């Protein structure tokens, strides 16, 4: 179990969660932009299809992000403010994911006929709002609480990018 958690978390200084969230956020941003573009009447056929496909990509990377985020969450002491912030981050992301999943379900008809459905548009935009809140809370976990930050500004660049097999300390 420990080896699996280490694999999901990534080595010291190189966490797995952030790049997966970047991919999900990029896909959801694309879905939102295409939904708006299609709703205003520009490239309707391509926007209707592209929005649905981008939602699916976002959901796939979102699932991977959730797994890696849970692995990080399990290492946080539940008596700390960081844990409370991480729980709020998780809840916002679960809400965003549920909204994007519903958007994908309702946008499928738009994929088939090359339009952006009203439900697909609304759910994508509300999901994107929840995503922004969740991302802000996730940033708080890292930039305020210091989750997975090594803070070694004088380490030479060649050494900083190298993956080392250092044991990860338990965050408290």
C-alpha cells in the first residue's frame, strides 16, 4: 500500500497531482470556451462536438487528479488547518466534476447534431466556476500551507530537476 501511495504522490519535489490538474483544467477551459463560442453562433458544429470531447478529456484527467490528490490528502494530519483547506478543495473539485459530468451527459446531444445545448452550456459554466474556486483552494494548500514544497531556492537547477529517492516526510 505504501508503494502505491508513493507512486501516486510522486517523489520528493516532483508531485504527480499538479500536472494532472493542469491537464484537466486545460480541457475544462477548452470546453467552456467552445461552449460559449458555439452558443453565440460561431463555428457551431465544431464547437458543439469539441466542447463535448473536451469535457470527456477533462473528466479522464480529473479522475487521475482525484486519485493523486487523495494520496496527498491521506498524508495530511487531520487536526491541521491545511487538512481543512484540503477538504474544502476536494469538495469544490467533486462539485465541479459532478457538474462537468452532467454537462457531458446533456451536451452529448449537441455532439451528435453539432450544437451547444443550453444545459451543456450552463452546466459547463457553473462547473467552471466551481473549478476556479477549487483551484484557488488547491493553490492555498500549496502556496499558503506549503504542501509538498521543498523550498530549496539555492539548489542548482541541474540538481533541482533530478528525481531523488528521498523519503517524504509526513505533513503535520
